[in-house]
C-alpha cells in the first residue's frame, strides 16, 4: 500500500506599516491622525461638492489604502452630467 506525504511550507510575510499620504483630488479633504497599518481615514468634500466613492479607507498590511480614487464633483455635475 502506498504512503502519501504532504509537504507544507510556511512563508514569512513582511507587513508594511505605513500607507503614506492618502491621495485625494481637488476639493477633497482627508481626516486622520496616522497613516499606519489599520488606520482609517475619512474623506470629505468642500461645500457644494459631492463625494464619488467610499467615504472611508483603511491602511492595509500591504501598505496600500483599501479604497482610493475618490473624487469630488460639483453638485449637479456628478459623473459627466
């Protein structure tokens, strides 16, 4: 009777601890106390502008924000109106 073996390899993951400055466009603002792993940022827009995209983003273990690309559009001009 054949005997089967399973070989399991463990790898060490290196976590980046900083996502650096959150990218936001004109008329947008970011509120946060930090840019390190698990930190949350809140994205808002100037008065008269609407936020397109998520209003929060979290710094992930890979050093990237969970959600980017938010924009602020003039009220009444959202998404190419």
